[in-house]
C-alpha cells in the first residue's frame, strides 16, 4: 500500500495556506493508497471508473465530486479515460476561512458525514455538478495554481478563491438535497449538528436531540457512533469545549460568562471538566494561547 503525506505535495502547494492542487491527475487502476494527514476533494473531469473505499466499491463518472479523508484506504478500478482534479487540503484550512462556512448543514454533510458513510456502509450518493458550474470550479483552481508571487496580497486572493470553491460546493450540495432524497441521511445528521451548535448555550438531553432528528434515541446514538465515533453526549461536550476555547482566546469574557455561553450552569463544573479534557485550567489555556499568537481577527472587546 502506498502512503502519501503533506510533505510529498510540496511542489503542488498553493499560495493559500494548507491547500495543494493537481489539475491533471490521470488515474489508471492503482493499488490501495492512504493520505496520511490531508483530505482530498476529487473532481472527476473525464471518464469513468470504480472508486474502492476499504471493502466497498462505488461507480464514478464525469463531473462527480467527493471527499476522501485522511487515513482511509482507497483505490481505483475499471478506469476508462479517467482524469481528475485533486484539490488537497489539511484540516487547518478551516481556520483560515470565514467561520460562516461551517455554520451550513451542507458543510457538515459534504465534508464530514458523507465521506464517513461511504466507508461504513454502501452509500453511493454523491454531488454531481452541471457543466457550467464544473467549469467555474476548474477556472478557480487554475487561477489558484497560477498564483505564485510571495506578496501578501496574493495570499489574500488565493484564500478568496478557496473560499469561493468551498462556499459554492456547500450551496450546490444543499440545493441538490432539496431535489434528491439520496442525500437525506447526511443532511439529517448535519441538521442535528447545526441545531446543537445553535443551542450550545443551553442544556439539553439526548431525547431533545433525537426529536430534532426524528429518530429514536437508540438510532441517534448509533448514527453518532458511526459518523463521529462517540456518543451524542460526548459530541455535545466536545462542541461546548470548542466554543469555550474560542471565547477564551478571542474575547475578554470571564470564566463564569464563558461557562454560561457554552451551556454549563456551574462555572466550577465547567473548569473541572475543562481541566480533565485539556490538562489545564481555562485561565491557563487563555494565557498560553494569547502568548503563543497575536489576537485573531474578529476579537470582541471587553465588556464595559
């Protein structure tokens, strides 16, 4: 089995941090390979074939788009004139892009849930783009590849192109879902994730979450275990801590205010659980984080 790391893509990395692109990735039948530390957004430019993910096989055709996560064994079989554009990115890319991208259900469904379902079950649905939109994506990627000047303004342009690529894909995915029930499962899970994030400042239990998903609590637990590898309760706690860390670094809110904003009724309980998960107190996390890097864009001022 062949293994690829981000360092192997050194000559293909773009001026947008954490993004590399290969416009003409021709594929014949190949053995299994693994991307160790990056994801690939694959655009099928031409031809047909069979995509093998673990022990599961899926047909692919022109203008299909799908995501492959790190650590997943995959290969191609029965290829015929297959030509791809591989848009490779590291998880850190999301820190460089507008946070509003991650608020959409299409983001969770396309970039996180669908790739997992393709590995864990026979899930053959995928995003298929019309010719006009597909050409727009190819034009964006060609421009991105051509940007080589080290000037900071060029990096801004590159990030804008990448933002447009991701934003347009999210829009098209959500649009297709309204016309195609094949995407119902990932969108259902994505709606639950969106609801959790929108209600993160208050307490809720699995019964309420299952009601949002319109499934039983047992089915909800099985779905979260399949997609995220943890229980719904653990997922909610992880999301609460994600918000807490952002507030610790990006605001001057005190610990009591932050714990309340993350849905913890008791600041002492919040501090204890934070220490259990990150091996330091919230104040120490804030101190280390602000010392390690300058204030991030969008920092909220201290309360008067």
